[in-house]
C-alpha cells in the first residue's frame, strides 16, 4: 500500500534531519513509528540502522546527510509516479 502523503511527510523529515540537529519529537514521530507502505518502512529501517551505527549526534557526517537527502528524493520520486 503506497501512502503518498506519508512519503511526502517523511521526505520532509529527512530534509530537516539532514539540515540540522534532530528534534527528539520529530524523530519519535517519524523514525519510531512503523508504516504499512513497504518501501517507506524499508527506508525507515535503513535510517534507524544508520543512526544506530553512527551514534549520537546523528547525522554525524556529510555522507549521512547525503544519504538522508537521497532517501528523501527516492520517496518524492516514487510519490510522483
């Protein structure tokens, strides 16, 4: 089940995360929840794994920020199809 609205919201969350320090409420609202949209859920799990591997603060590196933006773009691209 593709949830276009949640994909857009999650893409915006990734952009915020890539641009500055994470807001705990924002993280909890997006990264902790589970989604019925299989692709969104797979990306959410990859993000959580990356954050665990990186440690705090997350994102730590430019590579992390680029990955978050790539996931945001992937969600937006799939949302427009």
